[in-house]
C-alpha cells in the first residue's frame, strides 16, 4: 500500500499493540508520531498518511495532534485520515473523537481483515468535509451526539463544504470547494 501510518499515543500498552497491528497491514512504512514537521515531510514522499490513534483514558491528550493535522496548511496533511482505536468504547469517547474531526472510530476486535476494510473506506471514494472556525473534518451535521456548537459558527453561520477523494497514487484531490454564508433575513 502506498500509504504511511503514524501511530499516536503511548509507546507502551495500546500504542505498542497498535504499532504491531499497523506493521502487518501493508503500509509503506509505520512509525510512532513525533512531530508535525516529520509528518509534513512524509506527505511529500507518500501520497496518503494515516494517523492511527491508540486508545487512551484521557481523550483530550489526543486533541493537540488531531487539531495540528486538521488545521495544517499542507493539504495532504490536513486531509489525512484520523482513526481512533477504542478498546472499550463509550459514548463520551466516540462523541469526543467525532467532534475533533476523526474520520473513523474502530472498536474491538481489531482483526486485520476488519481494520483493512475500514481503512479502505478512506481511499478511492468521494468524502465530504465541513469547515467552520472551530471544526474541520467529515461532515457530521445532523448526526446524533455531534456537538453542533463546534460545527457551526453561531455568530456567522458561515461554513465551507469540501468534497475530496484520497488516492494512493495521486494523494488528495479536492473535487469541490463551496463556501456558504447565512441567508439574509
């Protein structure tokens, strides 16, 4: 697979297990995440970089990396798939990941077949992203559990709708980029 995987999380326990799993999935390379500069450099060599987040007791500890990816000025980095591996999923953890712009949350069992199927959903098909001043990620408006205050700017109602496709040969292609403003009253 012409994609690279960064594992975000502790280098023991769930982080080690996720590194081992990722190494068996056929990525061009797998490493623990260290810096945004390293990730940005990798996006120049690899068309798509996956960010695989290991389960954690403190979901907020993942926010800085998720936001750094989602609000990066580098398109290949900004549209990278963010996937959280939940060992014991809770409504709070799933909602937290959705509100941080994660593309998917995979729950146990983490079988090779199941994980590959879920990752395959992230490439080769049209995906819609939504951007406001506080959120950038898959368009989840209207879905249960998603914090609408984070997704829609209450003061302006302005947002951006982007349609993309990720390709393992060409990287990220933006198919549509629409800007919306609130209707005049």
